[in-house]
C-alpha cells in the first residue's frame, strides 16, 4: 500500500509599514482604515489588538517594513508623499517589533533592517538582545536599497551603487555571524565555587578587518536561543536573489502572476542548492492582497472600492521613492521600455511587476496581476499600479480565496504568503475564516510547531555558519 503524500503546509505572515501603509498608499482614505480616524495608530492599543489577532490565527509572524525616511525622490521633495500620505510616517521597525513580541508572547516578529543605516556591531547586539528576550521568536529582513536616497540624505552619506551595497552587506553579515558565534554554547559557566563566571577560553575576539568594516569583538552576550536569528531578504534583482540564497531563511517577493511566481521560486531554489543548501532551508513567501467577501459580488465590490480610492500621484511618490528616481521629470506617457533601470539607485527590478504580466498568462483571477494587461506600459501605468498596490489581488469568497492560495503553492509558486491589507485592522480579521478553511483542509497549522520562529518556518541557516 502506497502511503499518501502529505501536501505542503502553507505559511502566512502579515506585512505592513506601521503605523498605516500596507503597500496601498491611498489606504488611509478607506472608510474602515484606522488612519481615517477609527483608531489612533500612533498609540499601542490597536497594535496589541492586531498582534493578538495574528497570534490567535497562528500566523507565523508580524513582518514590519521600514523605508528609513519619507520618500523624497519625486521632484527632490517630500511634498507629494506628505500630501498624499504615500510612505510617509513610519515607526522605527526594531523598536516596534520588540513591542509586538511583548504584546503577543507566542507570535513571531520580523523587523526590517537596512545595512546602509546600521553597522554590524550595533545590529548584532540588537538582534541577540531581541532573540534572548523573545526566546527565539524574532527575525530580521536584511535590505540594502529601499529608499536609499532619502536615507542617505538623513545620514549625510553618499548613495552607494546597487551591487556595491550588496558587496558591503556581505561583509556586514560576516561580522554578524562571527559575533553571534563568538561564545561557545557552554562558555557561560556561572560557577560560584570556582569564581568562574564565563570561560575566557571559550569566548573569542573576532578581529575582523575588511574593506568596509573593522570589529574586534567578542559579542557582549552568549549565544541566543536561535544562535543565528532568522534572516529574511526581499531582493528581486539577480544580486538580491543570490544574497538570499546565501543568507536567508525567508524571502519576501512580489510577482505579478502565477508564471512569474513560479519562475522566481525555481530560480531562487536552484541558487540555494548551488550554495550547498537544501530547498527546504528557505521559505519563499509571495506577496498577496486577499480581498474576501461573503459572495463573489461582495468581494468584487471591495476590490472596486480599492481601485476607486487610488490616485496616480500617490503611486508617483511611492515608485519614485523606492526606485530613488524622479519619475516626475519624464512625461506620464513615457513608455517604461524607454527608461533604463540602471538609472535607478534604488530597486532596479521595479518594472518586472508591470512588464512581466501578459494577457494570456495563466493567472488565477483577473486581479492576480499588478493591473490589467497593457501592451506598452507607461509611467502613468506604473504609477497607477503602485497606487492600486503592486501586490497581486486574490479576490473571492472564503472558499475561492483558499482555493487560489492552495493552487499557488501546489503549482510551485511559493511556500506561503506575505499578505498585505486593504484596511487595518479589519482586513486581517476578514482573512481569519480563510485560514480556518485551510485548517479544515489540513493545509495550515492549528498550533505552533515549536517556540522559535525557525521552528514554525521549518528552515535552516547556511550550514557552515
């Protein structure tokens, strides 16, 4: 008798830029959005509700983005971002994540960290502290290029070239690994009889001397529960994918349709194997916008409301910011094919989300693309796509949404999902019945697999770290 093969379990992580932006810059104007006045998102109570809701749903983690500065690339000014509320106010992600982990004592929590903003000594201390105090529930999304212009302006630094930022990030991680493992696991003795607190023979200086960083070490803390905190990466470019294959246990990606999801998934998994790792060592989580209704018509109405609220100007500020390029300097009807991504100091794969989409692609729904198919997308199309959210929409009833999510995973598009919200906190609660449906289908957990974030993801860091 042949044993029946168990289907892959799905992973779910909430993505947001607290206090309000969730990949939908006009979302603050939604009648049910907290930023519209229902709650005060600058106070902790509503975030405690969000965190505990996610915890009760057994979601893997609360994933917090951080742009590092108000987007100011459009016309070299923050005015458009401020006017339209596009990627404007943001909490400092590590501090916010620490609060979330306290409010929901079993939920995983992931903070975005920019290697251009912090040095490895400071980050390694912060990461170990958070890993100890959460008993291993934290992860860190390592980025190099999100809003590099705005961040550099505030740090008084030059904007480093795209691949040079990754070269520097490689050194950044080498220092962190050395510090995190500078104490042997049994170095902390605390033997009163011998007056031996820690064995000096089991604690090493790292004495790192590289092109970008110098660090003597050792760490101030013994090894934390996960030893190496779970690392995430969100790079879409070839260089970013390679960085993920070396260092990450989780990847956040946005692809416009199922074929693009499958292509990205296979590429990164192949790179992983070439780095000497197992495919299961890394979970690829594709971004989705679940829009759930009591009927197909109700879900469609919610989707149309999202589209109606979107303004091209908010999308203009958004894509100018993350590309670190002033799109206002070119006419709105300029074809994207006429622009050179190498001119973008920020995210260079910005066009993939629009130009990769095709009218005959095997999409699951008409919404599962950045926007309806356009033969020659223009800057206006790009801005509209960003305003409506570049994250693909999964629209339907509870059962229909669950079907689509299963299909993406079963057809090799992802290991799970990083979901954004139309409005906060209601959209999270609307997703609850979908997760309950997936639990009934035995595709999603009913209890956490273990105390650490790594336990839930089932991943493993790079073997020789």
